[in-house]
């Protein structure tokens, strides 16, 4: 029998049945054991609710609070003195998820500095933010409980925004944010404020050629500010200002909206070696992020570079796979005593 197309594996994502929860809650900073556990928690969010509850019960978590919005899914769960908030990533067959990814125009959230990707921020609407806030208040009533947020792909972006909301709006203390294959979330002002507050405990894992951490590009066209006048009279009254408005709108579109990453880069190379070298990251950057005028000047060389990158396009999708792409490399960093989990 022919082997299944590996891209179809992206539709069947769940933790292994033989994996047992293992966590080191007292650790400050990055922890290899916790990185594996939280990747499994991220992986679990792709499962139906009954499987989420079954796995969490098997891992000795209390009854979870399932987070559910129009296009958002996740859970908040407690085990002893830790609370885990996990969000689901983009599902390949879910059109709503992909619409969230492309609706990038930036917006503000109350009490959160800077600008955020509009699609991601809106995914925490539909009552999801309130569900999360109430569940965290219930499961983590005091500072003794250590709060961790996690997610893969879009779920990683939501975990970052949720951490920002809990910190800046609710004043919650957060023990760690672990993301896997996370896209860019906000503008430089947001990233700077986030990193000042939560950067030391935020770990952004990227698997080699994974394409998702490279989106959105660092710069995209801004939304036009031009609006059609409500009537001919209004048009005639404002006609003298129209050239200036057009000039300002075109300038904003050409300058674009800017995006940057948060947290500490943890880049897995092809051989599984882990690095925080930004130059290694830049070698894998494939999406153009310059202005329109810069694009016109650099297009010939850019096209040749893009063709070279496209020859490796399949790995860029397969490297995004949490179960077969991220977990094996994360587990390879574990001490032998932790490989089987502690239950």
C-alpha cells in the first residue's frame, strides 16, 4: 500500500496515547521538560472536546474549562499548582481560521500597548477573552499558582495576545509562554512592550524551514483611509482637500503596517541543533517585507531568491507539523530520565 501523503498528517494531530504528563513547575525560565509538555498541550487543542477531556483526565488535570468562540478553540486546566491555557492553531480545512490569518489590518486592544494583527485579535472576541479570564481567576486565585500559556501556529499567536491581556489588563503574573510555529502578532511598539514585560519568560520555537513564523511579513500594505463622501454636496465641499487626502492615503499604503516577533527565538536546525542566532533565522526568511518602491528596485534579484526557496516548499509545510516536526526535536533535548514522562 502506498504511504499516505505526509501533508495529510496535518489533519490528524493529537498527543500519543503512551505519553504521560511530566512537568517541572518550579523552574524559572526555559525548561526542556516543560517545552515538551506544553507542546503536547498545544497538540491536544486540535482534538474533539471529548478527547481533550479524556487526555487531561489521564494527565491528572482537574475538569477543564473549554474555550470556544466562532473560530477559536482551546482550554484552561489546572493540575496541582499549575494552570495551563492552550489555544488551537490553524486547521487546514477550516476556512474561518485562514480568514483570520489573512485579515491582518492592525487594531488596538484596550490596555494593551501598540497595534495587533486584526484577525488574531478578533479571534479572542466572541466571549473567548471573558471565558479565559474567568477560568484563570477560578483556577489560579492567587500568586502561588503558576500560569503557563501555549499554542501552535495561530494558537501561538493567540497565546501571546492572551498573555498580553492577562498581564497588561488583568495584572496577572505569568510563569511562562511557550509557542511553536507562531506567526508575527503585532507592531514594533507592541513587541517592545511585550518583551519588556514578558520577553524573559516567552520562548518561541521554530522548526527549521517552517513557513508560518515568517508570516505576516514585517511590512504589509496599510488599509486605505479614503472614504466615499455621503453625497455630491459633501464631495464638492471637500473637493479642494481631495489631493491631500489621496496623497496621505497612498503614502500610508506604501509605507505599510509593520509586524515583528516577540520573545526569545529557539530555532531548530535541520539536524535538530537548537540556536537563537538571528542570522540563521534570516537565512530562512522568504516573504518580502519591503515597501512597494523598494520592491520595484529589487524585484529581479528577489525573484531568483524566491525560486530557490520555493524548491524547498514542501519542507516549509511539513516542518510546521507539531507531532512529527516539533515534538521529536523537543524530545531529543530531554534527559533520559524524562523521556517516558512521570505520569
